[in-house]
């Protein structure tokens, strides 16, 4: 899914609803990275990173309940702006036609990630969604890839990880014994499109 488009558009809509200035994508993106990195390091829970992100963005010592309630407004706007990359389904179809197992290892929570797959027409038979929240070890922790491969029933050495996060999808995966390709749609990575895989 095109997270950047959904975040940028959804954030402006949320800010409008709250009576805040729009165009705060750079600041919000920095907070998103900061708090999600804290979650990935095990410093806060998945829920906690949402609370921290909302509190810091709004500059307010909100209660946990109020922070989550306000943040739900952003999530709703974010969801309304989901778009699937046009090369995603074809890549999955070709992988499965070649007899390969396909899994999606994500640091996001199951509810949202499953909804993304449904919205994008990617909730396909045989595609295994593996949220690391349920593994208690987010990427780039080595155990996340080991447990993900175990759920897929594949050896790490025979698994290819493809993603757009250098630390989470490439460096962490390689450290766990997987092969990995860095997907950068601007052409600065290993591949610029999933169409290059098959």
C-alpha cells in the first residue's frame, strides 16, 4: 500500500477536523519514525507509540484514553486514503503461480494490516499475514524473521524479503539469514518495482 499518500492526505484531513494548520507532514512523519522506532526497540508497546505520537504532535499531556480517541480520527482519515501500488497483486499472483509461499511480515497491528489487504484486493488465498505485534518481537529484531519464516514453513536461507525499509526489510532480514531486496520506487534501491521480481 502507498503509505506516504495515505499519511499525507489523511493528516491534512485530520488537521482540518481539529482546526489545526495543514501541511505538517514533515513534522508528523518525524514523530511517526521516532515513536515507531521506540516500539521496534521494545521501549513502548504498539498502543503506547500511538499515544506518544498523538501527545507530542498535539503538544498536549492528554490522558491515554483521550490520546487514543483523538488518534482514531487520524487513523480514520488515513484509512479513507489507502491506495494499492499497481504492481502488488501481479507480483503475488506470479509468485504463487511459481509455487512460492507468500507472507507479509509487518510491524503493524493485524486489524489495520488486514483491512489494508482487503481494501487493496490483496487478501488473497494462501497469502499469510504475520503481524510482529503477535510475535512480541518487531522487525528488525532477528526473532521476528525467524518466527515469520517458521509460520510460513520455510527456511530462512530460502526466503526472500522485499520491502521499502532498509533497516527493517533488508538489513534486519539479512542479519537473520534471509535474502533481501530494497524496494525504492525512485530507483535508488535494488529494485524500483515489484514487476522486476518475476
